[in-house]
C-alpha cells in the first residue's frame, strides 16, 4: 500500500517510479482527485456535525425557556441535520474506500538500482556458484530417471486429484522429507531463524495484508467458508505482526516455516506440464524477516545468502539474478531469484525468490514499531524461499543421476537419510 501523503507531496517522483514497471500508467492524478474528493466529503460531514451539535444545544435552551415553538423548530432541525450528517459520513466512507481500493491495486515502487526490463530475459545475473557436472550420457529429467520412476506416480495423483499433482513413495518420499528437515534445521541452527508452525488456512485480510488480494485472487484457492489456502507461508509469517506496535528492541524478527502451499497456477496452461516442477500443492521452507527501515537492504542480502547456502551444502550449481522491473512481483521493491542448474532441461530454473518489500506490506497490515523516544513507524518486511522443497528434490535427482539409472545423493543429507548416499536404479535407498 502506498502513502497518500507521499503522493501528495511528490506526485512526479511517484509516477516516475511507478511507471518503471512495464505497462503501468501514471496514477498520481487519479489518486489525488480521489483524495481531494474524500477530504472534501470529510470536511462537509464534519461541518454538518458541528451544526447538528450547535442545534442540539439550542434545543435544550428552548426547552428550559418554555418556548415550545422554538423547541419544536430546533428539534426538527436536529433531526434534519442528523440525517444529513449520516448521508455525508456515508459518502465520505465510500470515497475513502474508493481511494484505498485504488491504492491497494497498485504495485510497489522499484528501488532505483532495479534494472529496467520487460521480462525474465532482462534479468541481470550477479553471481554463479559451482560448475554443472559434465555427463558422459544423455541427461534425463527427474521423472525419467529410473531411480525416481517408482517413487513418482502422476497417474495415481491424477486419479485422486487431477493434473499438476503427484504421489511420492519409497525412497523419493523419504528424500523429499529429508530435504525439508535439512533446510529447516540449517536455517534454525546456523542462520538464526526462529522455527515457526502456522496454519495453511487464513482469513481474507491476511491475504490482503501481504498483497495477494484483491488483485490476484484467481491465483489462490478459497474455501466455501471464506478461508484462503496459503500460496506461501509468507502470508502467515508476515501477518504475525499485523496490527502490532513492536518494541524496537524486538527487531529484527526472523522466522522460518515448513508448510504445504497451494496455487491455482492461473495463466500457466501449457507450462511445465510434465513432472512436478509446477504443482497445485507443494512444500516450501519459507523465510520472513521484519526489520527497521534502515536495516532492510542489508537483511535482503543476508537472506539471499541463507538460501544460497542451502544449495551450496547440497552441492547444486546455481546462479543469482536481480529481477528487472518487468519480472518483479507485485509487492517487491527488489528481488533476487536463485536459479538451480537442472541438467535434464539443460538450463537454470528458479528455486528461490528473495524480496524486500519496504513498508508496502506493513501499511496494508498496519504493522509498526516504536523507536525509542519517537512515534511509531512502519516496519519493513522481507520474504524468501529457503527453499522450494519439490524443486530441490528435482535438482538433487537430476544433478545426482548416473549412467546406470541410479542417483548419488549429497553428503549433507546423509544424517537425515540414515546415512544413505544413493538411490539405486530400482528405487531402493542405500
């Protein structure tokens, strides 16, 4: 959510930043017109309320003086003013709601150092780690590798739920679980995040707070009772501070949660239909930080390194890119995407997005902190995958595949796999 006061004071700067996002038009003129109409409606309602209050005092005086005619006239006037005030207050509320809705539908402003661009082709690589392994055989995608075939049942999932689901079993299911536990334990013990368990069903205002609503409702699932299934634990972890005024000493807050996530994948028809790269139901280990404004950019770099460290421990080559203005998410000021190497596709694919949102979400949630000796300010919020568990599973299978159909597993996972370092071509862990 944007600050209307900032837009009033610097409309040109607001439009210049907003229109760096491709396809987004200048909005300050329309917003300021709504704001002016809202403020005028409030002024009229307050003036009418003052007139009603004055007339109410005169009613008492007329009654005390025994002037029945004046008493009846004033009493009628008070009733008239009461109805007028109610109508004016309703108009003011409607204009305020219109302004808030318009503000809620506008994306965050990119930071100055975010590269210009139309889409993912214009993202800027900032570093790489690891060298893709040279294979002396044709690399297979994860769902073609013999070691994984027995543990990935897409037909059974389609019978149960339809397309874009999978049933995992045996060694693959255990590997998937081990990856989640490894990620969470690493973030807790080495990166200082607080392990958190949160619901996956949330109220509508929680989705609004992190920016999924109102504009992107079709991307998520809503139950008949009105709950929404979370597309990511960003929603719950960030909203833990909704409506709060935190002590400055409580910042930063750093959370990590392993949850089921649900996305409708609206608009992705025909994309990644084979395998489990793009699913309606998946698991993620999510990181969220709540910071003071002056610390958020440094925290963004720290969180990016937390996600990269997981890939390095798993010995998975990756590259980190800064998303351009045309590829960045709705609520982000700046985003780092971490892309893992998938030999089966012969390319890098996203496995984590780490975003700094400034006070954009905090305004929507009314999440603040109180600096010592000063009035409350909005916190800054950040979120990032640490990592997407299913995509990590894909990367481990594809990067560890051998010519005989087996998969060599990263040494870092051995403690979570009973010491196992391999899945054989028949799908047995050993």
